[in-house]
């Protein structure tokens, strides 16, 4: 499907959406007013939080188109922002060593 048809000609999302933004489905049926791409995005996010970039890849849509679709779903209350787990503070030495080892192996 052409990107123009999916976004109704819009090239920018109504609200700022970053590719790394995590979203998940909100418990808000019915979904009868949602586009087929939007419905697919909501279904993908039903059991897990996904980034906008992941949704674009799974839906086989250009990233900018996925950003417009996600922004519409956020505005409609069909998706909500998922906050990353902040229980890990990132100062665990074994985690930092694993990251450093991974960077060295690049």
C-alpha cells in the first residue's frame, strides 16, 4: 500500500514520536475506527512493548509512515507509552563489563 494512503497525505506525526519510543496497546476496544495498519500495530503491541522502529519493520512500513500511524494511535488512546524498566541503574559492574566486551568485539 502506498504511504500516502496510509497517512492520508500527512508526512509528519501530529505529536513527536521517536523511533526508539516504546509503546504498548491500551485496553480500549472497539477498534472499528482504526486503519488496518493501526489495527495490526495494536495487535502487535497487545502482549508486549515495541519500539516504533520495530513496528515499522514488522508492518513493513517506512519509518516515517509508522511514526504517523503510531502518533494517531497514541492520540486516539489505542496505544500508550511504555516506560522502560528503571529497576536496573546501570552501575552493575558485570553489566558494564559485558557491554565493554561487546564493544571490543565489534
